C-alpha cells in the first residue's frame, strides 16, 4: 500500500499534473493500492476519465465537515473557512496592517 499527500507540490501546475499522473499510473500498473490525499480535482478527473481509481470526499453539512467520507470528487475549496479559523482571512490581515499604522 502506498500513501501520498499532495503529490508533486512545489512545482508548476503543468509539471504537477504530469509527474503525478506518471507516478499514480505507475503504481496502478504495479497493482499497488494507493491512497492519495489531494485538492487537485483536475488530476482526479483525468484519472477517472481513464477508469483509474475510486474517489472519496469529506461530507460538509451547513458549511461544516461531518468527517464522513462520501463518494465523489470535491470541487469546492474550503480555504477561506480554514484561513479565517486560524486568523489569516483577508479581514484579519487588513486589521493587523491597520494596527501597525497606529
């Protein structure tokens, strides 16, 4: 079993797609069970179009995660919610910058 988290991060989008696809298809050809945690729905859609893989996403109800996995590929970003929760929303940054002027 192979477990990967955000394969090929730190590269350009095109490189990320190409490298990730090569690696994942290689594991598939070897018959390895592979778990990839990713926000890259384009990669998932590309592999799905070739009949490769099973896809799960976290279920959200009323904007909050239920921590249940349900079938499908998530195309919704929750980055703003996460940034707000840790004090890095646009409003948080603007408030901090204003406080430096005082």
